[in-house]
C-alpha cells in the first residue's frame, strides 16, 4: 500500500513542479487537495511548501487528530545512506538530541521485524513521551523502492513508566524511490505519519508542534546522512544485513536485554493529567 501511495504521488508530481526550473505554477487549492487524495479518501490540506519538500495534513475521522504527509527530494545523499541512518538506533542516539532512550527490545530473525522502545523529549512544559513500536522494512530491488513501516504495539518487556507518557497510537510509513540506483545520489521520499501524543493542549498547538517538528527532524536526518557519508561514520547496512523474508514470522525471535529505568523522583505525568 505504501508503494502504491508513492506511485500516486509521483503520477501527480507535475502539480508541484514544472518540467524545468521556473515553470512551477501552484495549482488552485481545491484541485491540489483532490489530486493528492486517492479516490474516496478525505482531502489533504497543504500546510507547508518548501524547496525540498511539501507537507500536508488531513483530519482523522472520529478524532481531534491529524494525519501528516511529506513528499520531498534530496540530491546529495544516496538512498542507501538515508535508509540506513533511519534504521541505525545507535547512530540516532548521537545525532538526535531529543532521544532519551532508544533500544531494540526484540527482533524476529526470520523477517527482520524489530520491536523498539523509544523515549523522547517533548517541548516544555510537556512530559517526555515513550513509544513501543514494531518496525519492518523492505528493499524491493525489482521495483527500485525502499519501504519502512512502523506502528505502536504493546510488549511485556516494556511496562508503562510513570515518569513518561505512553503513546499508544502511532503509525509511520516511509517510501524511498532512488532517482537512479540505491548507491547513487538522489531520491524522492514519501513519509506518512500519525500519532496521538495524549496532550491536553489545544488541537492547534499540537498541529503546530508536528508541522514544525517534522521538517526539523527530516533536516536533522538529512544532515546525519551527510555526516555518515563525508566522515565515513560506520552505519550498519540494513540492505545487506536483512535476512531473507520467509513465512515463519513467529520463529527465530531474539530478545534484547533492557535495563530497568529508575525514576528520579519527579512527579508522574498522571498527577498533572498529561501535558
């Protein structure tokens, strides 16, 4: 499905840019929304239009939340580097200053799926959030695509910590399409994202945080990929390390040892209702 959405965005990319520099003409908002949404879907609203990416959002029915979508390009990094930097949890601890904790809890050796525990700072005065999610990735060499999908799960090794607010609703899909090959500079990407940060702040505040935070994260990710390229920082190559896909999804699971998190005596988020 993620790959199909990427194809849809590529097929209408003429809406966003002309065939050569200087030909860009912004379509009217209504036709733009209708084109970006697939048949029968709720329309998207563009909220950011930058040189290297476009950002849209749309309401999630029955909630006060939004789903977000970013379509962008980079020409100075290879798809393999960008893909590997996203997946390398140890390297992310170095380049993402918001990370408090980022550990692989369990790995399915048959499929390469991993359960991750991620604790991250949120803007003051909100409490830090923690996520437990499963991620799975695929490199489709035949169709020249890379896909990384994540969603929130529960895991017995990671009970809720009163120091953090547990985010139980989270989904993310990243699709990367090389302009040429996986090892040559240049690619387009499509990121679709939603979560429920369980905040008592008004909807417009949360929307502002996501719409400003996501481009900031993508730029940090891009910079980290550039550093890995120029400084030859050792980043695990997930393209070659991933086991062959097989149907035995429940077999070959490996648990990762995790240290218990100790509270530092601060008030629990429950006492302040979730910032």
